[in-house]
C-alpha cells in the first residue's frame, strides 16, 4: 500500500491525546481516541501503513502483525469517510498539484 495523507479539505487539531478532524465538504466533526489519533498523525504526515503499524506497536506493546491489521482497518474507515486519502491525487480532490 502507498502513503497516507490528509486531504486539503480537512481541518485537524490534536487535543489531550485525541484528534479532532473536520471534513469541510460535509461539515462533519470526527473525534478520534488516542489510538486513532496516533495512526492519523503518522498518516497525515505522509507515513506508510508499516510506519503507522510500527508506531502503534511501540506505543501499545502489541505485535506488529496485529498493529498492521488494526491500522489497515482504521485506514479503510478513514478513507471512506474522507478523513484520509490514499495518495496526492485523492488528497487534492482529483486535481493535480500546480508546479
């Protein structure tokens, strides 16, 4: 799988270990717990699934295989909700970045 990224049409704020993301296209507020916020933070910085799994594994002392499965499940959900995008084209709403 490729890198994760935060779509341009979202606003993000970290608060006391949790994350609040607003998807501007539908004006929805999404509150994430500490675990989801950790994964989202790696993803929003362009991290890979493996990097997010390693961070989750280290933070919660769980096997990387389990962490990877958890990351993939959350990633699918966040992409479906428009909170994360799978690549730069998705993040820009299908528009290519200007040079």
